[in-house]
């Protein structure tokens, strides 16, 4: 009988914890987002198309998650020939690997913002990455911002060396509205 009472008490305690854990807010990306990249010299541009789901609570980031997908074919370097080359099998191989994907595993608050640990998948290669970001909360609106580097050779994008740096600098700005 004593074991049954202890087990019930433990179960009720666990239920109470889950009952008072705040639910994170679902956010909808607006079409004003930017995904910029630079890779040295004249190499740089944007990706025009991104979609995803964002569930985020700035007070309880552990209850949050993010999934993003960037359409590789939406690359725009400002040069049509360079765009075609970037989509080719030598670089991104957009026909075979149409999306760059990121799926979060864990989000934590840091001294200057947040960091998300998750799987980045580019060119068919999946790698765990830790990315810093900030969030400006405007109540019913907000903006996520991130700046980080991706080593293109880790994902077998392009040949090593040449005019394109190994570390590609990425900058994301994602305005959102509360769903």
C-alpha cells in the first residue's frame, strides 16, 4: 500500500510539472526575411525562398524548436551565369539536393542571446551545428537574427580552394508574427 501511495504521489508531481510548463509560441515567417551569404572576393548573394516552422518562447527556450528549409534553386548571386554554376552538380547540385535544411535539437539562452543546436543538411550531408541567434520580441511580432559560418567542404560543396573561401558567412534575418 505504501508503494502505491508513493507511486501515485510521484505521478501527480510529474503531472503538475507538465501542467505548469509554458507552451512555446508558434510564429509565422513573413515574406520580408533575408538569407545572405558571402564567400570572399565577388562571391556572395542571397537565397530568395525559405520556409519553415518556428515555435519559440524567449523565456523558456528549452520548450522551443525550429525547422527551416532553403530552396537551393532560389540562389541569386546577381550574375545569371554564376547562378547556373552554383546550381550545377559541381556545387549545390540543386536537381539532386533541392533544399538546405536545418532542424533544431536544443535551444538555450546565452549571455548575449540564444544558441540552437541542430542538424544542418546541405548537399546530402547532415552535420550537427551550434548556431548563435538573437530574438527581438515585439509582442505579436518579432525578428530572429543570426550570423554564422558554414565550412562548405564539410558538406562537399564545390572543390576545395579557388576563389571561394572554405568558410561561407551566412546572415539570416527572419521577421515573424504570432500565429
